C-alpha cells in the first residue's frame, strides 16, 4: 500500500499557472513597443503637418507678395512718364528761359494744375537749375511748392545730371510722405534747364494695408520701414543704420527731422538669412509669431515684406497630433475588439460571407440583365412608344425622344393630341388613333408626318401591335417608329454629296487648325524664346535663382502651348473644354503680365477698373486669358501711330443684367465703318503679316462660353471691344 500523505506538508501546486505567467511577458513587451512606435508616428505626423502647413503658408505669402508688388507697381508706374510729358510742353521751356515773366508763370501753374488733375497725382511742379520751384500744380493752396527750394533733394540732383530721379521721403513743405519722380527739362541744345517732379502719394495703399489681417511693410535700401500696416513699426529699421547712412538721411531730410531709427521689436527665430523667416514680436502688448516673406520691388530699391500668423502652423500640428492620436487609438481598440470577436463569431462571419456572395451574385445578375435591356433599348435606332388602354403614353425610348425632340418626362402621361403631331395632319393622326383604340391598327404600318420640337418635319413609319401583360391581358399598345425622312430622298446622290461635303469639311478643319495653331502659338513661342535667352544670360552671370525662375517660366509657357494645342483640337472637334470658377481681375492680371514687355515697349500704362464684389465667371481660364491677350495686343498695335503721350489703354468690368462685361478701350486709329462687318470674318486683317484669325477665334471662344464679343467706336477716337460672359451659378 502506498504511504499516507502527511497532513503537515501542503500539496504541490500545479506548474501550469507559472508557465502562463512567463508567457505574458513577451505580449506586454510587444504592446509597449507598439505604443512607443505609435507615439513616434504621432509626433512625426504632427511635424509633417506643421512643415506642410508652413510651406503652404509660405507659398500663399509669395502669391500675396506678388499681388502687393503688382498693386505697388500700378500705384507708382502710371505716373512714371508724367514728368517727361510735362517737360516737353512749350510753356515749361518758356518759363525756364524767362523765370521772371508773371504771365508765363501763371500759364505754367494752370497747365501743371490741369495735368495733375487729369493724372491724379499728389503734386506736379517745375524746379529751375538752382533748385527753386517756379510753378506747381498746388500754386493756389496754402502749402504751395512755388518759391520753395529743393536743391538738397536727391531727385533734383539726379535729374539735373540728366537722369531720371526716384526718391521717397517726407515733404519739406507739407510734411506728408510720398514718392517723388523727376525728369530733366532739356533746352534746344540738349542742356538741362530745370527739373519737372511729380509727387505720388502712397496713402491709399497704406490705408488698404491697415485693413489687412496680418502685417505688411515696405523698407528702403537701408532697411528703414517707411510704409507699414502696423503704425508703431513706422520709421524703425530692420538692421542698424550706419553713420554714413544717417548723415545722408539728415542731409536729404528724407524722413523729416528724425535723426535715429531704432531697431524693429523683432526676434528672428529661424531663417533670418533667406527671404523667408519666422519672426517673434509684440503687437498691442500681445506676443505674436509671424512667418515673413520678403521680396524686392521692381525698379525701386525697396523691399516688400508680407506676414502671416504662425499660429496656423501650430494649430495644424496640434490637429494632426489629435487626429493621428485618435486614429492610433481607434486602430488599437479595433485590434483588441477584433481579437476578442474573431474566435467567437467565426461561424457567423463565414455564414454572412456566403450570404453576401449569393446576394452579390444575384444583384450582379439582375444588374447585368437590367444593363443589357437598357443598353439594347438605348442602342435601338427605332423609336419605341408604349400606351395604355386609354391612350396615355407610358414608355418612350431615347431614339423616340431624339426623333421628336421632347424629353421622356414631357411625354409620359400625355393623352392625345400629342405635342409631336404635325399641325397640318392632325386629322390623319386622329384617324389612325381611333382605329387603334377600336382594335384595328394598320398591321403593315402607316406613314405619318411628325413635327420635331425645333419645327422640323420628320417622316416616320409607325407599326403598332397590342401590348400583353404577364397575365395575358391586353394592357395597351406598343408602337415602333422608324424615321424614314432620309430614305425618301435620292440615296445615291445623297451619298455622293455627303462624301464630298465630308472631304471639304476635313480639309477646312485641317486648314483652320493649322492657321489657328500658328496664330495662337505665336505669343507663347515668343515668350519661350525670351525666357530661354534670359536663362542663357543668367547662366553666364551665375544667377542661379534668376536662372531657375526663367526656366520655370519656360516650362510654364511650354505647358501653356500644349494646353492651347489641346484646346484648339477640342474646338475643331466641336467640344467644349473643362471650366472653372475664375475672378475677372485674375484673368486680366494674367493677360497683362504676359504683355508686360509690349506695354513697356509701347509706353502704355494700362488703367484697370474692377468694382468690388464682382462675381466669378465659370470659364476656361486658358482660352479666356487668350481672348484678353488678343484684345490688348490689338489695342497696342492700333496705337503705334499715336504719340506716346496720347496712348491710353483702359480695362473696365461691370455687372449688367446677370452678366459680366469686360471693356478693352484704346485711343488707336479706330475701325472704319466700311469694314466693320468683316472684322470678325476669318482671314480678314488690316495688319501687315497678320493671319486674320485673332478676332474670329476670340468670338468663337466667347460664343463657346455662352457669351458674345462686339465692338463700338470710342468717343474722341479709338475703339472699345466688349466681352460679355454669363456669371457662374452658385
């Protein structure tokens, strides 16, 4: 017998729980590793989102800087030629020759006043060779410039040396800041007799900036802020101004009596050496961080800086953290839930999968049957029409709708007389209808004349048979309608005529495409040549940034040329290209940007008037920009024979009767009334070497957008072309 167990010794515990405890450690380590990886992924996603938001914000700032530079260039550039025009006037030359003549002085004052009122500048004045103002547009105001000395001003000394002067500073007489543009006045022998200066106020631009949400500022070559949307930053400097610069500012009295320019209350957090930087500052006692982008201003030693609140980047990072954390949490919870339910519902899942497979197969079979029947009905060239026992239309197929011009919704439920019955044969239609309702339809069919919705006559053969439902009961009548209009004509002669017509149409389409491509691609190809030449010059000079920019512009013009080819092919095939919502101001700005060189060459400063709240247009951006490009180019060509001082190009938009009109007005030679009807005809041109396709293509594009293009004579000389387009639906 085995010995009895000792009650003092406890029984030995089984080893299985110990083994289970040891197996839990690898699972816990895996969960810790998964959580660590999830935390790292959340952090990386947040940094990626912040970096992406920062890049997007920088791109938006660069676009905003380009818009502000364009606005600044428009505010200053349109007065650039005003001093040159005034310097050529006889009364100005006469007053410089006889400064003591009171009558000449009064005439000069009134001339400058009238010219300044037309131009809209702050002031226009004439300075003799000693720096004393002889005449001014503000001669009748309390703060008149007449008799004041501006010999210390740089714009005076530069113009006296025969150069064009540009200078921004506070006025010595009025105390109001402005941009001074000057030009020398030359005598008959070419000697400089005096200086004509125009003062341009940037106050409207600064007022517009102050309404902006984020700061915008303008600095001079020394880094001094002279225009800013934040008033407390005015006359602060982005970097220390050296002693020589301070002496020059005091000598020129550029910023009035100010003798020092403290540093801006900025702290550059990152990116201080490049055009983009992160700036920490305080505005109205509140700590702020901004992403700042600085761009040089064309033709002026200024730097434009636009800023955006960096809090958007921080919010993007926090949102990314939150979303990714929620996603990771949801993923982990889903994994746990799946593991718990996997074994429990295996059989139910398999059964459900089998049921879904059967349902899917049944649904696919029904869908295929329905699609087959629908495709068969749609493919039938014969019109099908079903009517119930009362004569009410219950079914029509697409072929019947095309034959009559009425949609199915317009025909279903209709009782006779039907809208497609020909008014001259209503009695004939009633006879056949009565025969059908009495059970005596023409078994061999009958011919009837129908009236299409657009008024055309359609000859058709109609075959009618009883319609029997699934229970074998008479439910109505089914008719097949065959269009036999073309069969009644001479088929042999018709085939020959159609073949000849198709051949001629193909030749005409090929010719129109070739001429259209030659005309439309001329400008982008010229732009490609100019950008390529610029890139070659920048490569020799080692200007990598400008080289890259020129190459980018070259690529953009090449893509634009390809887009034009694709759109022209679409028009030859009578297809409309895709449309998008576009702002009128954006379309005009793109067209003027492409013609910037021609505008400068022709000494034309366009005047653009865009009212506030102008609605969007749903148009093809490339084609509409090409229309504006052609209209502006034609205006420039029409004004070549006009003196530069009389050249005027005005682009104005207005909203009228639910449509938008864009007017392009010039002061060119105008269009003779005798050829007014031929202007839009293809291959008609008055320009030497022209193809005569520009206006024809423009009108085609306008009509493709449900708009129109027309012109009228401009009072006082010139032409006004008007492009009328519908407003995009909300």
